[in-house]
C-alpha cells in the first residue's frame, strides 16, 4: 500500500512582529545568555540563534520546540529579564466577541421556536396508501398475521406510549456496542476521583484574565488574582509564581518563602521538593533547606516515603530519618 506522505501544516511564528528593546540585547547570541548546555542545545535544534528569536515568541509558542518544558521556559524568561527583554505578550480574549456569540445563539433559538410554532399551526395531512384509509377488514387481517407468528405470541407485552409493543426478550442486554462491533471484551471504565467537598476552611484558586488568585468556599475573593500561576493550599502554604520564579504564601497572602525556585511541589508531611536549575532538594515551611540541592529528581512525600534520583541511581527517601535507601 502507498504511504500517505501528507503532513500537517505547523503554525509558524508571525515574522512581521518585531520585539522592542535594546538592539544590542536583541542581538545577543544564545551562548551568551547564561543558559545551561542542555537548554542551549535544545533551542539550537529548534532554530533559535539569538535573543531576538526568543523575544519574538510567546511563552505558549516555546512549547512547540521539541523537549522544551516549563523548566526551560522559566530559565529563558529569567535570562531575557536580565538583559531587559521578555517574551511576546499573550493575546487577550475579547469579551465583546463572546457577547456577540451569545446574541447570535439566542437569535437562532428564537428563529427555531418561531418555525416550530408555524409547523404546529399547519394542519397535518394523513398519508394513506392509494388515498384510502384502512377499514376494519384490514385491521383484522393484520391481527391474524401477527397471531400466526409464534415469536410474537411469546414476546408480546403491553404497549408503550407510542402504541408499539414491548418485548421481554432482549438479546443485547449485557453486551456493549464495542463488543458487538469488535467481538472483544471492553476494558472496565476507570472510576473518576471524587472531588473534595468544600468546608468553611477551604480556599479555592481561580483564574481571571490570565492571573490567579484565591476564593473562600462561598466564592468570595480572599486573594486578588495577581499571580502568573498558583497551586492549591496544603498545610497552610500555597506555591505561587511571579516573573517565572516560584515562592510560597500563607492564607493571609503574606510571602513566607521568597521567589527563587524554578520548580516546586506543594507541602506534604511538612516538607516540599524544590528545584534551582537542574538540582532539587527539600525545604520546610519556613524555607530552610532540610536536604541540600543535590538530587536530579525529587518527588513529594507520600506515606512517609519519597522517590529521588542522584547520579543515575534511584532511591527511596525516608521521612523520619531523611536517609536514602539506594537501589
């Protein structure tokens, strides 16, 4: 069979846009931005050569480059900020367009209702075969045909609202549509996790115009949406993002731990896993380092255990002893 050589057309960056800033800063080479070797290699493979190529993109467009994740985006944002540059601003959704869509949908609904009313007012014509209505003889003839079929006698039951007979025999009761088509057993549907019920102490995050804040369980705004990103509160601490860096606030919106981490997790069992650059460690609720930044990978604690990796080895970190059992 011939191979399909068609490819999807990738969205290209608008070349007409020119970032604003110092021309010398825009002409800075990629190797001179102070990025890690791994990030520089990924960006060069993606066709990035200067700071101008980075400032010309939105952060959402950076994820189209292969192997670029959140850590690389934050690292680039910090490097651009040091030379007075930034990503291209994200487009804002126009509220007027949404209102117009609602108005159009309402007009369409009114037109449909009007057409339905007109159809109801028109008298319905009864369609008869050859212009003749079936007489009593035709009805008796049909009943005799139905009585001769033994299956109808066994399966016939009371009629439904539309006058159609109901049958006790249902051959496809316990068979799904997937089994009928493919003849295979369908995998059981995974149960969806139940949402946590809100209590008077609950604080829920929300987003407004691209910024994140927090509300109480009744919907009242407790913390205005000023953060670039936000995590849920755990153990009276919430991880928030500003200018590409992560820090922690308390329920009174006071900054408890300064913005200095490239990635972080919520607090669990009194500790949180944080990363600076390519190394990770653990801090307590006051921001003090309990374990130094020496791991390549560090996960949050669960049931007294956490998974870590260092120098290519995986291990289990114990919460009580803070010692690693290496595999």
